[in-house]
């Protein structure tokens, strides 16, 4: 990212070149009017050599050192004080360096901000007053103009630098946040669910297994706090209770959410589709490399007796990574349908997957006939560290540049619409 002040340094280079040519042109044009033109000619020759030899010094703030600035403005002040010697009869008017002397003042402004600019402009103003011997209206006008311009530019530079630092910090925070969300999503899809299973099975078995389950529950609570806030609390004595170790990852009654199933023991009549590991689709997509992948092939594995899959007749292509992440988000939603959305004669909900291929996006809708999500339950679940919807579904889609919308009507089920934009290669 190019610095916002860099164009100003380039403009200063151009100004110095044009200003020294202008000063030389004024001198040549008015040569006959100077009472002692030789000192003026020598000074302008030195000024021209200095200007062209130091163009590199005004190319950036790093190259514009303090010794250079001091020498630069000293040369300008010397030219102003030398002007009465060359123009003893005051026939020409402008000083020998003329408008060139504003260049060092502007360099001070770009280098050190408005305070340095104020100091340099006061020094130049004092030299002009000494050269004139009195404060005239023209002298005051010129000095004031240089002061205002240099201080304004110096202030703008300070604001620009502060904005650049803020932007750089914001980009760092954004990158760190996205990485943290990715890790939290992976934790939610694997570690938390395993700890929950160990806690529940240990409690059911009793004995030494119950103590192991209690420890797993404590670690799960700490991990959930870490995922949601970044600070893991000290596990309390009761943190291993079954209530504390509830690892749904999403609100009860939700038909949409994230995370793997915490148990992989399908009951009688269970179909393999919703039991599939939510992360396996990512692995399947990643194995195909960076080429396009047919989303239909990934989502068809979720179809079963309780999951109906509707697809277009033609291939629905996405980059392999995007297709895998989309399929994993669908798997996370189906996991929550199986875990939370009761319905039907045996207490298990029916789910439907609809895949649509639009010109600019791929849309997958997961709908169930469960009880729906109570109002405010998603926000409460996220505050408790249950990041299924926010990470396993919305987080995945956000990383792909897409969106995930959850619509739930109590008593009528839940619908999750996932949209992934198509990017031209």
C-alpha cells in the first residue's frame, strides 16, 4: 500500500525544479536592472546545482534528513539576505531565490508536521523583513501565505500518517480476527464435540470414567469461553455437570447451526446423510485441488430417508475449496436438525436441501419441519460461547464472500439460505 504522502513528495520535487528555473528566468530577464548582478548570478548557479543534486533527498521522508533540511533553508535565507547586495536600487522586486524559498518550508512540513513548518516559515518571514528593512504590506502578505500553506500541509500530513497507522492496525486486527474465527470454527466442529461426548459417556458409565467425564466437561467450558471471548475462565467445581457441558453449539430447537454431531451412533432407521461428518465435505473438496468442483456431488452424500435433496440437472461448479466449505456448512446445518429439531412420529425432523445455480451465485437452502428457534435464542447461544451458527455456517460463508440467512417461525421449522458468489477467474 503506497503512502498517502508519497504524491506530495513527488510534487515537491517538481515544485523545486520549476521554482529554481523561475528564479533563474527572473534574474536573466531583469539582469540589466541589477546593480551588482555577479553575486546574484553566482548564488543562482549554486542554487541550481544544489536543487538538481538533492532531488533524491526530497523523494521521501526517510531520505529528507534534518541536516539536509537545515542546509536547504539556510541556503534560501542566505539568498534572501543577499538580494539587497545584487539589487541595491530595489529595481527588480523579488528576492534572488524568489518562490524557491517556499520549497524548504514545505519540506519541513512534510517531514515534521505543522510545528516544523511553523518554525521554518517564521525563519523565512524574519529574513524577508530584514531584507526589506520594514514590514510592508506585500512582505506581510507573502510571509502569511507561506505560513498558512506550510502549516496546513503539515497538519494534513500528520492526520494522514495517523490514519495510515490506524488503518494498518485495523487490518492486523481483522486478519487476526479472521484467523481466530477459523480456528474457533475448527474447534467447534471437532474438539468441543469430542469433549462433550466424553463427558456424557463418562457420566453414564460412572466410576473412574465419571471423573474423566467431569474433567472433559471442565475443559469444554473453558474452550467455549476462549472461543467466544478469548479469555478462558478457571473451571469451577460444578463445571463438569451435565448442564455445564451441553455442547449443542446452537440453540435448542434450532434447525440450523454449526458443528459436528457430538455422537456418531445412529439409531435404528437413521440415514447416513445427516450423520456424515460436517468436515468431511471440506476434505473431499480440498482433495480435488484448485479446479472446479460439482457441488451436487458433495451435497448428494447427505441425502437419505430423512433428507431430501433437490438439484439442477446440470453441474453446479465452484472452486474446490469454496465447494467444500459450502458443503461443510450444509452438513453443520443438518447436524443441528438431527440434534435439536424434533418432529415426525419418532421425534426426528424431516429436512430438505435445495441447490440452485444462479448466474452470479450458488444458493443452498436447508429447511426442516422442526419446532423452530425461539426469538433471541441465537444471540444468547453466541453469548454463551455456542458458535455453531456464527462460525460453522455464517463464518464459513463470510470467508467465501457469501452470506447465510436464518429464518425461523415457531412451530413451522427453520430455513437456512446460504449464498456463495461466483468469482470470475
